[in-house]
């Protein structure tokens, strides 16, 4: 998976290559729901803060955050792990349901 490849590239010190790989990964899963894709995005989001002063890293972070607005239910896992945003930003529980 491209997310994993980017992680290996980052560990080897190839930051720009990792960012390009992650950018390619982010373009692939549009409209696809998958635990593995969500895990990949979670891992990328967790590593982006370790790349200081990088416009490419900032742009990837923005793209990941923008995906959350497309289908918020898909991103609960990111919020639960506290990646990129405070945990309290989890969607509130349905309070209109049966009691």
C-alpha cells in the first residue's frame, strides 16, 4: 500500500519522496470505504507534524481534513485516536433515538 511505502521512505530520510507517495495514496481512495485506507490516513496524519516547515506536508494535512467533511462517519476512527483534532470533535451520539 502506498501509505506504508511512504512511511518506509520517511524512515529512510526521503521526506519529499514520502510526501509525493502519500499524495498519490490520498488521490486513490476517493469514494472507497476501507479500514485499511482509514488506517493509512491515520498513520499519515500522525506523521505529518514531524515534518516541520513543509508546504507539501501542510497541504496533505489539509486534504486529509477536507476528506472528513465528505463523510464524517468514516472518520470517527481518526477522531477516537485523537489524530489531527481534539477527541471532543467526535460527532455527538444520536439523542433523538428511543430511550
